[in-house]
C-alpha cells in the first residue's frame, strides 16, 4: 500500500525503474505508516476503500483535533556534536556526548557503546545507562582517543542495546498545527574530518557571534585560543588582549552594539590588530554605516557553483603562505557555494585576493579584500567559510587559519605553526 501511495508522479511508467527511496523523493511527505484497506464486490463490480489511521489530541488551546498516527522507534539516539574537526597526525582526544530519549512511558535500562575507527578507542568501552521515561532526554559522555590519522573522513557511531534490540538512529519531530507529525532520522554518529593544518602558536582570537555560526567551535576543536566577544561589551572590552577579532556572519545585521562600536574596532586595527569581517545581508545598512576603514560598497553578487574555479590574484600575499601553503587543491571539495554578498566597488587601499564567478558570468573580485590600516589589517570575506569549516573542508580550514594569522606591521611574524 505504501508503494501505491507513493505513485503520484504523472509518468507512472517510470516507477518500476525507481527504488522506493527514489520514489519518496517525488512526494512532499512520507506516506502514513498505518493504513487500512478494504475490498468489496457490489452489483457485480469490485471496489476498494482505504483510510489512514488517526489519533485525537489536544492543541495548545485545548481544542480536540485529529491527525494521522505517527510511528517511531522506542528510543532516539543522537551524538553531539554531529561533526568534529581534528588535526591530522595528532593523537586527538575529545569528549563525545550521546543523547537518548524514549517513547516509552516508564524508565528502562540499556547498554551504550561507541564503535570507533581502527586504532581508536572510547572510554568507557561500554556503559549501563538509565533511560528516562517519555518526554525526557538524558546525556551520556565518553572520552574518545584517536590514533594517528591522515587527512580524510571517518566516523564514531553510538549504539544503544535495550530489550534485545539495537538502536543506532536518532530523530527529530517535524510538525506544525496544519500538518501531520513526521520524523527526521539521522544516524547516531559523529562525523570526524581530519585536516592537515598548521596552527600558529600564541594567537588569541576574539569572535563576535553573528547568526547560526559554528566557526568558533571548529577553531576550538583544532586547539586554537578563541573567546566569544559579546558585542555589548565592545565599548569597554580590553581589545589589546586579542591578535585577531572576527565578526561572524550577519553580525552587523543581528548585533546593534557592533555597529555602535565599530569605530572602536577600527581604532584597534590602527594600533596593529587584525579584523576579519564576514558577509552581511543588509547591504543598505552596511553601506550607509560606513563600517569599512576605506570606502567600499557591499553588493549581492555571489558564486553559487561550489566547483567554480578560483584564481589567486595576489599570490605573494602572506595569507596564501603563512602558516599553511595554499594551492589550487585547497579549493576542491567545497560545498553548496563559493561565497555570497561580495563587494562590488572598493577604494584602491583594498587589495582583492581572490576571483571566482559562476559559469557564463562576469568576474567577481570582491569576495575577499584586504587593506592595511594604520599598523593593522582589515579583511572582508564573503567566501562561505561558515559552510566549509563545520564539515571540515580541508583547504577552507587552512585558508581560514591563514586569514586569522595575518599580521600588521606592529606584530611579530607568525611562526610556521605547531
């Protein structure tokens, strides 16, 4: 019956050629898991009726409503974070958290363990866990000790054994008042990307958060000294503590105190700091605010093809050499897009560092600009590091570390890295 429900394509002749998973890609929602069907014969003709099993429930206002019955496993098992970046060659150690929630009315017990790559180990190897009743989530912690790893990808998998069944998937509920309830399933794993990257010693980074930005977590996983810098404290914070300050994606859009204290950041750059500004969507507010040290116009240009070629415009610039040597291969494996909200015009004090453009479109040189300002450096980048770093794209990680390492004339050159 599920296959029949899935056949909504106007060309039914293709269905015999498609596996069931491909069939589901053609419909907005998965079929209801519980259905009833009855066939009958009346007046010499056969017929059929079908319906979906439903359940009644009360909404937030107390009204009794009805929606299709949803079915889920007894337990949900999820790892946090779902992605981790480590340095290749390291015998990395990190904490792995497993969250378990239950659909059963009463607490139970089970056994939880992690499956790790060859040469890695998890401590403890196995633990007995108390699984909470429905409506609660409980977390459990392991220490993962990695073996020596080459650059590449691997994974750590969590498995819960309870009542004779093994559970290695987690899910989140997708619903709203005018929809049925659906479950979005994910494997209970932590994907690990090992990256060959040199990290400069003694580099202190302040990071002003923007919107939905995971870059600080990745930098900390790599062993970098990163502190989240509250925008409302920019007026009084001792900025001399930091070598580099990064403004997260859409920071000017979401942090009013950042715009109010922008001049203080630029004064700090003059004394020798490195300020990295990432893309913002409010182009009008950004341009009217004159947040850059020299005139520049933020536009809406983007490079949406992630495989679009990238040309280095200033090959002698240190951001392509220190502490990591950047080559054409470092632009391989990027996801979703190259970048967005590139600058369209800029003062001659800015140096464009990269050029990339979608096929058939004109050159876009405003995706990464650098300017010397006083004794420091100002960098604008619209390249989509916020997408690349959380999934551990090696070349993007190396280039981002180089941007963080850029030094003005008042700071000592960055060492080659640890």
